[in-house]
C-alpha cells in the first residue's frame, strides 16, 4: 500500500515539475519579448524549435499583436509574427518541414487568418476540376478540360464508347454478347449515378484548397 502511495506521489511531483517548466518557459518567452527591442525580436533565434514551439510562439505573437493598450507590444507582436513566418517559410523551402502535415497545415491556416500567406502551392488541375464539379460551375470545368492534355484521350474514348453502343443497339452483335453488354452498361450507369450523388452530398467539406478527400494534390 505504501509503495502505491509513494509511486502516486512521484507521478504527481513529476507532473507538477513538467507543468511548471511548460508554464514558466512559455511565460518567460512572453516576458522576454515584452522587454526586447524590435531589432532583437526581428533577429530572434528559433534554433531547436519544434512544431509545438512554433505554435506557442504564434500564440505569443498574436497576444502581443492584439495588446492594443500598448502600442509597442503591438509592434513587437507584428515583428515577431513576421520573423516567425519568415523562419517557417525558409524551413519549408529547405524541405525541413512538411507543409502537408496536419500540425503545420493547421498553423499555416492560422497564419493565413492573420494575412500571412507563407506557403501557397499551385493548385492542381485535378483539385480545380473536382472543386468546380462540387460547386456546379460547369463553365470552369469545360475550360479546364479543353485546356488540359487529357482532352484528346477523352474525345477518342468518347467516340469509341459511342461507336460500341451504337453497334450493340443496332442489333449487329450476337444476342449473348448483347446481354453481357447491357449488364455492363447498366452497371456503369448505376455506379456513375451513385458516385455523382455521393460526391455532391459529401464534397463540400472534403474538397479543400489543396486536397481531394484528404489526399494532397499539388
């Protein structure tokens, strides 16, 4: 019994130490920035920072930026956020950070809300196509298809398909082949309808700026 109590006390002490280290470390960074000059903040050393550290640093910069009671703190917050954005941008450019990771994507979104556009990969034609299909903007879909390399393969495939359909519907094929073809055609039509209905019902929250149902496509 005494051993269990002792173990629990050790756990409580360790949790207390970790909490104090986290809290005072964060508060210390905050206080350091409140006392630092703008030049010191602009040249802030981010070496050894983890994703969690960058997220906490963003919180600090945002807090200072919104401290409208002290103009100097607002300036400090803006400079620190700019330095933080520059650092993350360089890390992404040097392939030290994965912009498609969940943590960094979340942080980049928060930066965009503050009008800091750090990483904006070119949106692929695939994402544009599905995005416009989701929104029902068929004029843009037509423009993408016409200006894309996939146009002629689609045209050839469409002509071949129409030719096969006409061949079977004009009763020039054997009866057993017609039954097989009708089954395939009906199955394809049902699958297409199910896909389209399911897509339209779920696409609004699953087709994002750079991903199709959670799959990054850049």
